[in-house]
C-alpha cells in the first residue's frame, strides 16, 4: 500500500550505560560468564597457567593471547547442536608489557631490549588459534579438558600454501625451497565459518612481525612499501632470521592470507588459500547461493584500502563434505568500486585482463594474488575507511561492510561511500547484491549508520532518531547476524576511545529493517583498555560468545581510574577477569546467556 510499516523493535533489553571501569557489564537479566582465559589449558595434559614461570612449551598447549574471532562448529559434525561444539578462536597478537614481568616500560626501544629469545618464543606460541570442545551443562558453558579435538595452532605450526601462488618463485625460502609450506599463521584477526564446517582465519597485520632494512635497490621495494614492511612492531627478526627481510626476503610473502582449518580433524594441516589474495585480511565471510554458489567476502583493513570478494568456481555440495574441502582453491577474486550512483562494480583480479599484464608488473596470476594490493590499485578500486568485518545476512541477503575509521581522509578525498573527512567514528555500508546473486559483478550500496555522537552537530553521525544517549557507538569493527537476521556490532576505538565516544568498547544491537532502521542499543561493555571481538551466536541464539581482547592496554592513560600512564604486568589498569594480586589481566572469551534461558535480545 506504500504506507510505512509500523515501528516494531526487534530488540527488547535494557541498555547498558556508556562508561569506563575495571570490569565488564551486560544488560540486566543476562549472565556474562568467563569461558576460557589466556593461559588456560587446552591440549590434554597442558599445565596450569603460571604467570611468573611462563614457557613456550606450556604456552603452546594453553589458550593463546588476544582472542579475536570466535566460531561455533557444532558437535557432532553436520548437526545443529546448541549445547555442544568446537569453539574456534583466533589469537591475533600479544601485548608484552602486560604479559611478562619486567617488560612494561614506556620506550618501545627499551621494551625490545628486554624481549629475549625465550620471551619471543612464548609470544610465537601465544599467536595462532585454538580449537576447544565446549558443552553446556545445566545452563553453563564449560570447556572439555580431555577432548581429542582440542588443539593449538601457533606461530610455528606447519601450514600448507595452496592455490595459484603455491610453489611460485616469490614463495620460496631457504627453509622451504618448494614454496609450499610455511611455519605458522600470524595476526589472525577475525574470520568466518564455512557451510562445510571449516574455519577461515584471516591473517591481518603481518607486516608488524618483520624486521630489517629495505634498501632502495631492493627490486621488491615498491611492494614492500605498499604492504608497510618492515613494520617492526615486534623484534622477532632479531632472534629468528626468517622475520628479517634482509635475510629471508620471501618469508613476508607467505603471510597475509586466509587460512582454512578443519576443526573436526585435529591432525589436519591448516591451508593458506592464495586464491583469495594477499593483504591485511580482517575477516572472511561466506555467502551461499541457493544453487550452491560460494562467494567469500573479505576486507583489507588499512586506511584507503579495499573490499574484495572471491567467487568460487565449484559449487557447494551438501551431501559430500570431501568434495567441498578445496572449494576455495579455484575461482575469481574481485575488488569493489563503489560509485556515486549507489552502484557497486566488482572488478576481477585476473592476470592478462586490463592493466594486470606482464608489462605492468604482473607476469602471472600468482603475482597478481601475492601483490593483490598493487593489482587493485591498478584497477582503480575505491579507497575505503578501513574495511574491517564484512557480514552476510542470510535472512535478508544483504551484506554489511564495517568501516572502522580513517582519521587521515582529507576533505578533498571524501566520496559518496566514504563521506566524512577525518573520520574518527567509522560507518557501515550495506551492499544489496543484484537479485540476491552474490556472484554478480554489479550490486547496489547504501549507508546503514555513521558512527559518533548524534548530539554533536560537528560529527555528522547518522542513527535512528530514537537512539538513546547510550545507543550510539564509534569505530565498529566486528559483527554477527543472529539466526533471526538481526545485526550485532562490536567496536574497537583503540587509543582514540575518549575522543571517539568516551565509553569503553562493547556490543550494540542495530535495527536494519523497517521504520526503526538505524536504531542502536548498547548490550555489553568491556573493561578498560580492551576491545570487543568475536561476536558469535549458538545455533539456537541462546548464547552469545564474545572475545574481550587486550584488557588494560588501549588508551588507559585517559581513564581517570588509572593513575599510571602505561599498563604493565606489575601495575595494570585492570586485573580483569581474575582480580587477583599476582594475576595479570587476561584476554578471555565470555559466554552471555539470558537468565531465563531464552533467546538473546528477545
Ligand atoms: Fe585486527 Fe582490523 O582489526
Ligand atoms: Ca583486534
Ligand atoms: Ca578487528
Ligand atoms: Ca580494529
């Protein structure tokens, strides 16, 4: 009839208030229980966590640091079990100053001097991922200590290099002359789960692990610069030659990929899927077409970088898991061009097409994929405000592209899709695929919300007018869509939290359809210095798992509750979640359930 649909809220919970303190907070009527913390035993036989006597050997069997992505793989395989599963968790990076006694000092240079090989090896063991069996027993989630599925993947675990770049000259190193096997996965931020029951883990800021001088005469200098090498966030290159670019020039080409892991086979080798391109992958989310077409969306989290999708050549077969296990080996990678007329054009990264020729520096498809950023530059893709998670709504067919912020966008650089200069608050772009066909090369786009305080006229925020003083957020990062098609957003404001919002990060529920579209409500809040990661629902939507990452680190000096300037192992801004005198803050996965046992948010 054309009459507006009546406003009916999808979410009925009492909001958490904006704020910052040492603890976490969830909406009233809900429990937020710690499921697993950094250092907790994972592999059967792992020792208990002893913060004063850490070793790489112990860490390689215990839950790693900085949990980010959380995935739910129901047990048994192929079921939709709401109370038994394998939890798949990424361990993105490490914070030495709050992990290790005696390391937290203000000068980065000094910190590196204190980072001995023994400590670096603990850090490498704290990276990667965890698979751990979990069960819901009398309404509470527990980990299963002796499960045969429990496993740790670390910065030293052998990973296969598969797809078009496997075995290429640019992938060969002194310790792997075949270019097909690399030690470890690094900076695995967010990810995704596939319809065939595998876990996609996204290697993000891999440049930060590399050390060493890049001479101007280095034939690869242009590529190394475009990827931010050497990042020198860590001093691993001092203790391990493979992280020194001057000593092992190709090792850097072997990180920055989507890694596919079969959590149901603890002996399986993780596979780096080179067909999906090499860049700072934030996440990887699959859209499944009715005919079995598989499309993987993935963003490159850098200021002015791009949104990509991969269209697999093979279709998903629900009756034949083995036939699905290598779907991500072959297909076409595209990069997005967002146009002012509200259309999206997907541009193929295919050797020989357009500017991607040998004369222009792309002699083969492997080089196009290894240097995907340069290929996308050549194609004229749209430079975005840091693409973080991309979430597919299986109920509505829409795709949410989370753009976290871009303080460096100048007024002359704004465009329709990235409309604010000095964007400290981020926004969410919605892609509407053509006729619901995710594989199509055309789509439409629109903006769902623009972060920041709607009450501050200088910010240019955009939320539904009924959004409360606690309902708006800044710097969206990860997202989850529950099985009712409702969108949940988590934030990562970093050092910028005070300026961006003044509240700690958290979880917000956002209306996406009908008259209340853009109405947002705060559901959960992290302790000071943390970021909110990994929102993940069980198959019955009665549990929401969230990952509290790096408590007591980001911007703690701006919190009046902390008298110090920089958190350290000895004097952290919070000792969440244990609050025990000699226990450092610990990144943890939290299970949120409703006290009446009902569906989250209803
Ligand atoms: Fe690791 Fe883009 O966040
Ligand atoms: Ca993170
Ligand atoms: Ca992130
Ligand atoms: Ca982030």
